[in-house]
């Protein structure tokens, strides 16, 4: 496919306030901090990209993401093979500059699709020779943070009233038994009848013995799967946990780069993978992981970093048109979670967790100048030609 030449990369850091404090075993946040990239092509087209660095996930920070974009990724975008390299590893073992590359790759793809006058899903379908679904069939799940049992019951009931049918609860804290019981009770008969699902996410805080104990008391409550039960780095214990747990095992923080994902698949470490566009280094990286999972008989969930803007939510739509058979989706919360978005368009899911594809070229979203002025700081402008 022909492409226009990248001319200027403009880099911002942003802070998006959340409507509520979101807490889990690894972190709690009221603001999402991330990076925004604008890539201007020689024909004047501007593409948008976003990355959400999280130290406990990929080892990145906003500062290191800015540095690697300036020092490495900007030059790659100006090269003859802008998409050839993928994310680069960091200096520390297990660290990858995935969120930084996600922002750059997404801005490049968005710019090229806009320049060609086609939606990003269609552009990628042609580029990768894969079918594109006209509709998004998967529905968004409800996620409850590690709050009090009373607050969990309230939030789950509100999400049920909004028609959601899949649910996840954050665990890994002293009140787990009370909280899981409260969540299961709020879901009631539909959970027992299999009309809704309940999963839990420990964010890697349990040992093998703690995980086995938790699975034993959670299974009778109707919990269907446990996400990231063991710490990143303890993957050698996952096959044993999977054999003995009696519940499906999902991986998230352990699933960062393609090579380690392939090793985990070979080891039979999990039943499901939680892939995320920012965490896994952009749309091309997350598509590769989804294809690998399908080859190995592993189900896929599309997740999100808490507090993503509409840019990454729009990228999620493109992914779901290219990979329509995902098992769970946790994405596109938009104004349910954000006080203010970076984009003008609403990317929030609708009743029942339904997602509509975004129309227009590229990602189908445009920046809100007022939001960028209020919530973002320009930190670099790099000429590429």
C-alpha cells in the first residue's frame, strides 16, 4: 500500500481525572497519566496515537516513554520501514517500551488511513490481508474495584440495570471473601443459571498456595476465571496452578511481549489471555498475540489501561472488527470513568455493553482543542524530514 511521508512528530503528556477512585491490589488511581502523539504527514494529514505507561505492567513511566520516543522511535517513523521493528526492550529485564511504541505506531496508522480516506480497520484489513467485520459483536464487561462490600453491591446492581452480562471483581486484599460473596449475591440467580459471568483479578499478589486456597473457596460462589493470580516472574508455577485450581486461569501482566507469550503457551500456563493495545505495543502487536492465542486454543480478552482516552478506545474498535471472536471486552468506558476526554466524539459503550464501530477515516475521532489545552502539556516537536 502506498503511504505518505511522515513530516513532524508532536509529543504531549496528559493527565485525565477520573470520576471515581479506582483501586486494585497493585495500585489505586484518581488520575490517568499518559502520552499523546500527533504525527503530521507531508500531505498535511495528522494522525493520533496514545500510550499509557505503567511501571508495574511494562516497566515504563511517562518520562521513559517520552525519552525513547525522542531518542529511538521518532527516527524509526522517518525511516524507510516505519513499522518494521516493533517495541524495543528496556535496560532492565522484563521492561519493554510498549506503551511508547503503541502511541507512535497508532499515530502512523491513523495518519495513513486518514490520508487514504478509509477507516483504520479497513486500512489494516487490506494491509494484513484479513477480513473485517462490519459489526462489533462482543460486549463490554463491568469491572468493580476493590471497594467495600456495600459499594461493590451498589456498583454491580447499577451495571446489571444497564444490561451488562459479564463482570470482574478486583481481589487480592484482606476483605476478598466478603467482597466476592457480595458480588456473587448482587448477581444472584442469573449467575447461578449461567446467564451472567463473574471473574476475579488478583493483579499478581498471590503465592501458589494462596491462589489455590482462593480458588477453592471462590469456585462454589460461581467464579469462572482468575486473572493474573501469581506475580509477574512466578510463571513457572502457573501450569501446576492451572492443573489444580478448578477454575480457568487468565494472564495479563505476565503477557507483555510475543516471545514470552509463546513460551507461556508452550507451557500450558493459562486458558485465557488479556491483551491490551497499549500494554502489548500497539495494534499490530496485539493482533499477533490474538493470532497466536487462536493457534494454541487460548481464548482472548481485550482489556484496557484504566483511564484510557477515546483514542485507544477507537483503536479497540478496529481490533474488534479484525478479531471478532474475543471472549471478554473491558474497554471504552469513556465518560462513565473520565471527567473529560481528549476527543470530541463519545467512545463510551452503550446499553448492554454494546459497541458501535466509528465512522470516518482513520480512528474516526478528533482531538478536542480545549481538552488538550487544559489536560495536556506539549513536551517535544521532532522534525522527521
